[in-house]
C-alpha cells in the first residue's frame, strides 16, 4: 500500500508482485481511490456521443470487481502536455466563473462548468 500523502490512486495489480515492486508497462491493474476507499469502474456512457472514438466515462464504487481492470500504457509527452493544459484551463475557467457568480454576473450550475 502506498501511503504517500500526494497519492490519489493506488494500483492493485492483477498479477502477483512483490511488495512495493513497480508495476510494469502493459500490466493490468484495478485502481483504488485512496481518500474514499472506492474502486474505479468503467461505465457505458460515452464521453462524447458525437465522437467516433470509443471512450467512456468512469466512476467509483465501494465494490472491487476483479474482472474490471485497466491497462498501464505509455503516453507521449505531447499527450501529457495536452492534458496538463486542459486541466489548467478548466481550473482557470472555474475560478473566473466563481468570480462572475460572486458579483452577480453569471449563474452557472456545476454540471455546466
């Protein structure tokens, strides 16, 4: 178990590994959200119904499903940069909308953010 305060998820390998041994690329793991002790599960809800890519939303549940595993894959630095940019932009937009709401300039519910 990783008890690092900065850890968000813990990897639970589907194959036997030594304690604290790194999980190799290509391995399948189950993901546990440390703060809530819930397990990540896939859904059948498409991220973007208009997109041809098969990408689905994920969620968390208290039950651990052995058949539900995710593969650890390598991504390019460009993909990481794109995700970092999107995350930073979303945080900035959230702060901006909150300021607008505080001053009565907008009323945006959380789902629309």
